[in-house]
């Protein structure tokens, strides 16, 4: 009998990733991006990243549901903004609100670090992502080829921390 995914996950926990999370992070990213390979004609950049190195740089956060890592975000500090370099949720948990919580967390973390802008990019063929980001307040700032990928760059100007997100203890 197949396991039915929950409609939502009650009380998910967002925390800094640890070395013990690297295998789960890598699997989630692979599962979340694999379906883009035929559309892009190549492996998406997040599937090529070294998550052990990223975790050691203290830039990776995970979201847990039921004490199991279900999603990941990579947040890179830049001089004038925080870059959301990657966000991925286990496809079995799409539609449960985990991705939205990671996005809200990224905005809150940017504000906590003193930034007033969160930036991200997506591949030009990932039009559903572009629509989602536009719907939640991101504006396109440009398109260009970067490290061989046709990317769409977006930003969101931040005005205040959402009151519905609890920030985890900082590293």
C-alpha cells in the first residue's frame, strides 16, 4: 500500500544543516531537479553542487517534518543582498507548505542579517518557478548566461520580518 503524503506538516522545524544531513540534502536536490533535465537538455546546476562543502560554509538550512529532512535552502551572503542560491523540497512533500516556509524563512533571515533585499535566480525554462516568484513579490532584474546556464534573475525588496515565522537558534 503506498504511503500517503500529508496535506501539511504540523510544526516543521527549520535549522542549520549539519554534516549528517548531506546525504539527505543531496537526495532531495536530485529528486527535486531531475525532472528538469529533459527540458533543459542538461543537469541543473543545483544537482552539481557540493553540499558537504556548502554545509561546512554554514550556508545551508534544512526544514524537517517528523524529524526527517524534507527540504533545503542555500543562502549566500553578498555585499548588498542575501542570495537564495537554491531551494528544494522533497517532491513527495510538494504542496504541503514546506517550500513556502523556506521562502518566508529566507526573507526573515535576510532581514535578521541586515539585508533589505533577497535575490535568486532560476533557469529560463523553469517558467512555473518564475510565475511563483512573481506572484509572491519578486521582480525580474535581468536574464543572462552564467556558467553555461540561461538564468532569470529576480529580487524582492524586504520591508519587515513576517510575524508567522520563528527563527531558529543561529549558528
